[in-house]
C-alpha cells in the first residue's frame, strides 16, 4: 500500500487509488502516517482532526 499526503491525499493499493476527500479522513490518515509504527493516543488524533475543539464524543467517533 502506498500513501500520498503531499497534494491530494490518496491511498493506493492493488485495486487502484482511493482519493480521500473528507477533511477529517485526510487529517486522520495524515496524523497516523506521520507517526508510523507508533501508538498514537486518542487525544493526539482528536487534536489533529478537530484542532482543539473536539466534541466530547471524539473517542467514540474515532473508533467508528
């Protein structure tokens, strides 16, 4: 699997390219890729996605 985060955010696999157009999806994938092979706490992911204004349900939303 190949990921592109400079320019359009994309995931490229054996079946082709998937362009991620939703801002929260792009933010989540980018945050995870920037910390590859590391455990990323929910708090850090919530910060990356909601920029300091995470809802109280952020943990549940991320798990979904």
